C-alpha cells in the first residue's frame, strides 16, 4: 500500500530547473483550496475579440470608417468590390427585370467606381475601333476608297462617353437633391450611386458596338434600339421610384429628359461612328466618263 507521504505534493528538481532556465514562464498555483486558486491569478484579455466584433458589427450595419478626402483610404472605399459583385451588377444591367431597382437589388449601399470606370474605358475603344472597322467593311468594294485609321475617333469617343457618364449623373443628382429640399417626401440617391447606375447601364453598348461591324442597315438600327431599350430600362426603373412622389408634371419631365439624353447618346453612336457610307464609286465613275464623252464629241466635230 502507498504511504501517506506518497499522496502529498512534492517539489521536484526538474520543475525547479525549468523555472531557473525560463524565469518568465507563467505558473499556476493550486495551493489554495476551492475557487480561491483562480481568484485573480488567471486573466483573459478579450480586447482583440471585442475590437473584431465591433468591426464586424460596423460592416454589417453598413458603416465605413474612412478618413478625409485627402487620404488614400477615402478613395479606396470607392473601389471596395470583388469580381462577383461586379459580375452581378453587369448581369443586372443587361437583364433588367420589371420592379427591380438597380440600386436596391445590386448596389446595396456599396456603390463603386471600379466597374463604371473600366466599362467606360472599354466602351471608348470598342466604339472607336468597331466604327473604323465598320467603315472599312462597308467601303471594301469601292475602288475609290482609301482606308486610313481614324485615331481622332478615340478622342471623340472618350470625351463623349466620360462627359455623359459624369455630367449627366451630376445633373440628375443635383436636381433630385434640390427636389428633396423642396418636397420632403421625395427620396433620392447619393452622387456615387447615381454615377454607378449610369456607368453600369453603358455596358450593353460594348457588345452592341462589336455587332454593329456587320454592314447590314436594318440590323444596325435594330441593335441600337435593343441596346437603348435595355440600358434605358435600367435608368427608368432606378430613378422612377425617386421622382414618382413628386408632382406629375415634374416626374414625367424628369424621366423624359433622362430617356432623351440616353437615346441621343445611342443615336449619336450610330450616326457618327457607324455612319452608312454613300456610293462614292458611282459618283467617281460618273465624273470620269463625262469629260471623256465631251472629249470624244469634240474630236468627232473637228474631224468632220
């Protein structure tokens, strides 16, 4: 049987050697009976967990801690989106369903400038290059046509697209903000949300401009109308809930201006970058045969 001395706690030399080699090691004394052994000796630091929970609650609540407009973090928040969010917003801009507000169903209080910026850049080059290719294919059978790259179309497309994507949203946002100050019950959007809606609504013109290189007159206008209706539907279903509580005249006038400017952009693309060429070959041949015929007539008259 074990003696009473074997059941008592003893201090071993190995533990003393470990403590002497690592004096900073933490120890736990259990000499006190009951709960007194844990009174004050063990402390748990939950500061990191509390900070993490606070940050999570702020993100779930939609609040962002950003610095002033002179800091990098302020502008970084405008590009705080991932690939899936951008693809979801592009999908929503090309497949608008009735009753689905683009801001409420796709942006969700997180507007970005990443997608609209690259959509505008891609649209500029797509329209300019496709327009140049369309001109070449349309005049390919004309012997009097000389193909020359028109680099000025890139500059014109850039000015047109970026002015539309920034100035028109600025005007719409300013008007809605003014109407909110006049009519308290009218809702509105922030400037960043307005720019985001306009930027994503232009995506449909990228594939449409590529298909416009097919030199078929009726197909060209059909593609323009389809792209204009799809992108215009995104704008109408987004901004109509913001103005429908206003007076009837103001609401319909606002939507008429928004749709008219959008239609003007689409028609301008077709008439300038994809202009149907005239039959220059026949005109050149007609100008060349007329002097030859006159010369033959004069020669015959002199011979007689």
